[in-house]
């Protein structure tokens, strides 16, 4: 189950999800473009990677296409991917170019082949944060991480 909460004191969204996979596997799922495209987003979309340079200072862009053909693009920069337990990056929906989020994702080793993913997304206002939460973000996270669960479980067989 994915937990999504809004911080009451600063415009941050906190996301938590446990996986039956090692931190290295979950980290790779966030940095390998082919693997990322297989799981990210709602079940009603498919993802095309336009650009992916998963290194500190690199950038990325992908386009998600809904079942009825609507496209939306997302882009950002990888600020730090040097540590295997953390990624720092920006995230922007191109339809909302002023809405840049600074995301930090941690991959915590729980032992026994389990990992806790924790993400915090900092935006510039409470209105921006609340707008992100109203976009269907929770559905995309739940669907995407469920797909990632299935991929990681199949990889571990």
C-alpha cells in the first residue's frame, strides 16, 4: 500500500511504499529508463522515454499516453544519483511549467530482501502542493507501484 500525506507546515508531499525487493533493485527501477517506462503511472497509460540521463547533473523527459490518446509530458533534472540509497531530482508537468517539485527519494534496507521507499516532494506553495494531490497522483502512484511490485517479484523468481 502506498501512503501519501501532505505536510501541514510546509508544502511537501510525503510518499511511502514497501517493496519485496532489495534497495538496489528498487533504485534501478528508478534509474533504468526501460524498466522505469514499464511501471510508471496509471494502468490506463503507457510511457515513452524521450530522454534519460540518470547521472548527477543529467536530465530526463517522458511522455505518458492515455488509452484514449491524450499525451502529457513530464521532465526534470537528476541532481544527485551518486548514492545507491537516494535520488534527488526535479519534477515538472510540462502543462504546468511553473510547478517544479524538488523530490528526494530514499531506499531504506529493511532486511530480508525488503525495501522502504520514501519520497518527499517540495513545491513552492500550499496551493501547488494541493493541486498536485488533486491531479490523480494517488491513482498513478498506486497503479505504478503495484506494477513495479509485480515486476520485482517476477525478477526475484
